[in-house]
C-alpha cells in the first residue's frame, strides 16, 4: 500500500492539553454566575431571533470556523487507494452510533432511571443524547489522531467525508430519532441550525483555504484562530451552566445519571470501530483515528442545535454539555489503550 502524504498537525496548546480542567472551571464559573447574577444570564438567554440565540451563535461560530479551515477536501481522493478505514468510519458514524445512542438514552431515561426523573425531563435528556449521537467528531479528532501517531492526511480525509455526509444526513437522522422517541421536532429550526452551524462554517472554511492559497499560510492562519475555538467552547459551557445552575445545585446527581449512557456509548462505539479495523487488518495509524472519530462527538454542533431546538436552559442542552465534560477523560483513556495495542495491528495492510 502506498502511504498518503503526511500532513502536519499543529502541536497541542495549553487549551487542548488541559481541556478537562478548563471545562471544569467553566462549569464552576457558570454555576457561580447563575447564582450571583441570574439577571445577566437571563438577558443572554432572551437574545434570540428565530429560536437562534445570538450570543451562543457567535460563540459556536468561534468554535466551529477554525476547525473547518483545517478540512482539506482535496485530500478526499487519496482515500480511494485505502478505503477500508473510511468505510468503517462511515458505517459506525451513520448507521451504528446514532441508533445505539438513542437506544441507550431510551433504556436509561425511560426505564432504568424512570423512578428518579420526571417524564418531561427524561424526554429532554433523551433528545440531548440523540443530538450527541448523531454528530461525529470533526475537530478534536485531530488532537486524538496526533496522540496515537495517526496518519494526519487520512484523518483529514475521514473528517472531510464525515462533514460532507453531515451536511445532508444530520437533520434527517435527528428528526427521525426524535420522532421515534415522540419528541416534537421543529423542522424549520433544525434545518436552520444545521445550515448555520455546519454548512456556512464549512463554506467559510473552504473560502478561507482558497484565499490563503499555500499550506504554510493555511497552517499559520489556523494556529492564530485556533485559540478562539476553545475560548468559544469554554464561554458556551459557562453560559449553559449559568442557566442550569439552580437545577444542578438542587440535583447534582443528574450529571452522573446523564453521564452513564454517554460512558457506555463511548466505549461501545470505540470497541466496534477498533475491533472492525483490527479484523480487517487496517494499519494502526489509520485504525486508531478511525475508531476515535466515531467515539468522539461534534459537541459544538450538538450543543448549538440543542439550544436552538429546546432553549438555553433545557435538559437537552444540559445533556450535551455533560457530553463535553465526559468526553475528554474518556478519549484520553482510549488514546492510552490504542497506544498500548499498537503492535497488534499490521504496519502495512495485507
């Protein structure tokens, strides 16, 4: 097999290395803000047009746009020579993952946790988990790929193809699964949020890459704007926890309950993707990122759509934020496992 050319991934900055800490601090800051200045948080919550919160929209764009600049669609053609890892990613992301997350959400919040959670709250948490399950990773996977010494260009291919699929598949899949769980779907808001947070940032990223021209200039620009992505994430988490502050303080156990199906889903999806890659003799530098993409979530999109569909202070928005909190330590544990099992994978595909 001929290797794809290796693409440089920028080294981890302080935000990426300590993301769990920053998210935790943002949660504490948000809770404090909600208790000490509830009026300010409510002003932010009411700044809406067509069910889209303007403050959060700006923050989501700050998160998503730098990621989209890194997506190189010219690299997609290189996957033709080694399509197995890409096929595994697509099957896991768009056939297995959304359905398994919906099933786990219904199992836990309609059955296992039914005695402790009101039915209307349970439906909100189910909706948030469905949004997480239908949004495969498009950004942090570059970090996970670097940590497992993955093929950087092939990771770009996988992310690029997933972004193209997401543009047309995210809204229908979410609407279908929300409908199955008998949650009313405001289609207009869902489609608007998908366009606003996927299609337009993706187009802006493509135009930016075209205007910059050379890989060196693109990399330098990405390095300059990358901190805004983490700043946007941290600010969004702070706002969400500010609005959810009283609920969390009154019922802190709800965070642990929401985390249970997310944890099970994460390790399950990784096992499916990583196991399939091992069985099909995919090289480790492709197999590890392949499994990471399905396991990790595009939580920026999930958070944004949850806010658009159900509101800033909804249970659905809270569930997506818990996904942010859970994801980083889970992914770091899977990175360690992938690195320990590297020798079990072929270096060159048979």
